[in-house]
C-alpha cells in the first residue's frame, strides 16, 4: 500500500512539474506581447528562466518515469528527491519572478548590474 501511495506522490509531483514548465514556457513566449517591448529585467533574466523551465520539464519527465516504472520506493528517498528538485527549479523561478517587488532583491540586482530595476511597471 505504501508503494502505491509513493507512486501516486511521484506522479503528482511529475504532473505539477510538467504543468509548471508548460506555464513558464508560455509566459516566456509571451514576453514583449503585444507591443514587442522587452524590459531590461526580462532580457537579463530570460536565459536563466529558460534554463530553469527546461530543468523543471526534465524533472517532471524523471518523476513520471520513476512513478510509472520505478522499483523500490522509499519515503525518505522520494521525499528528499522532491525537495531537492523543488529547491533547484521552483524556488529560483519564484525568487526571480518576485524580485521586482522585493526591496532587497531589487537592491542586489541594481548592485550587480549597475542599472536601475526596470521591470516595465510604473506609469
């Protein structure tokens, strides 16, 4: 019974990962829509977000295969893999996407790039 629950958990994480990757790819494809203007922040973070979306897609496929064909599930091993996958893919995307709203992150971005934060918001 525990093996079935772990397989369902692996398949659920796979589904979530694949949906997140699809969502991020659609968002990245819509950058600059409808007028074609791409902000300096979007231009600077685009390559990183593409790499993270590809990594999220890869982890989704890994957990899908693991959930369908894997043998010998352990709750600790699967939990640790999901945690590592979330920390390496989902957390950085959330940090980058929420950076313009964070004073600390905006200051770090401005210090690293020597440019003002321009995410297209404002009037």
